[in-house]
C-alpha cells in the first residue's frame, strides 16, 4: 500500500502524517517482539522511569525485516525515495512527559520518523502532539522555537520572559489506537503530555539518500549527533543478516561512519532515565 499523492502533499506541507490502522495486521507479533526485547535486556518497565533500547529494530531479525515490508516501504519510499538511508531505531516504555521539541534542525537532507505507539492514547493520556508546519524554515519556526524552548524563554534574571504553554501550545493531538502509524519530519516540533508509565512505542528513522555536499554535511551532522548521544545505528547481527534489499538502505551510513570514525558503532544503548523535571 503506497501513500497517495494527497498524503505526500499533506506531509510536505504540514510535516506529519497519521495512518490509522496501517499496521494492525502485524500488531500481535510486533507487541510480542517489543516485550521480548526489553526482557532480554533486563529493561522491563518499573513504572517510575522511561526505558530506552537503541538501535531497536537492529536487535531483532523480524523487526529488521520491516525495512522491506511492503507497507513500510509503501509509506516511506514516496517520501524519501526507493534508496532511502536507514538512520537507526529506538524502542521505549515512556514514563515521563516530553515538552515540545524537534528531533533535528537540518534542512538539506530530509529525515523522518516512522513511529508506532502500541497503546490506545488520547490527548489526556500521552498521545503524540505535533505543531503542523513547524518543520519549515523561516521566521515562524524561529518563533515556535522561542515559545517551545525553556532556555530560550528565560531571560538573564532567571524569570520567564515568555509564558510556558505546554498543553496550550497550538498543536494537533494525534489520538492513537494500536496498529496506527505516525510519520513526522525530524524538524517537526512534537510533544507528549499526561499518560501512564507504561506507554509502548518504537520508531524507525530514515532519510533521503545524500547526493550533494550540503546533504552529505547534514547526514554527517546527524551521525555525529547520534554518536554524542549514544544512539548507535545498527548491530553486528543486522549487518551480517541483512538482505540485499536492506543493505541498500545501510550502505551510505556505513560508508560515512568509516569516513568519520574509521569503524562502525555496533554497541547497544540500554537505558533507564528519570522523569523529566
């Protein structure tokens, strides 16, 4: 199932796309595999802290195979091309709230997140919120950043120079049922408020193949960011077991890692972190 022209145009204009029930037929095994990986890495949720497992799909042959699943490819290739770059994956049990922020501020080489939230979520129970159009460069995005970012809002006296909006920030609450897919541009401002301490989610990060100097610079900047923040892209098993189709999506990131560091980062980031202050 490929995206329609109207869906592609909506994503380009507003920076996100909600696909209700898109992966419902795969939901049972996805939930089982999600739970299994957190048990395997001794990261079962405790109800107090968010737990993160990265690079999530690279830890499972079944999850890795999603990169060549017809529905996943049907959603991604109209947005980032047939030869898109795989840029890593993250799995979570969320226990905290997340203020508005973008995942990137790189505009030459477009990248996005293909996300699945595995629980029923509303605007009051932790669903994803996005600010439509906030992925686009310009003065309006700069203003959104000021309203969304605590450090920017504060003046030198330590008092807020702009009020904190949080749930009142003009945004779309993408209420979710298990099996839904949410795709959003990494530059799109997003957040999550409320909800319980066991919210299951995983996401696949992909981007357009870099073809120009500016695009290569953006790709290298993304890889450097994942290195600084301890977010490896793949595992040794993924590189050894990947099919030729999947290797197309790994080859440029593998090449750039060798240029940047002379090696591939193959560790696993398994982490518990406290609730956001």
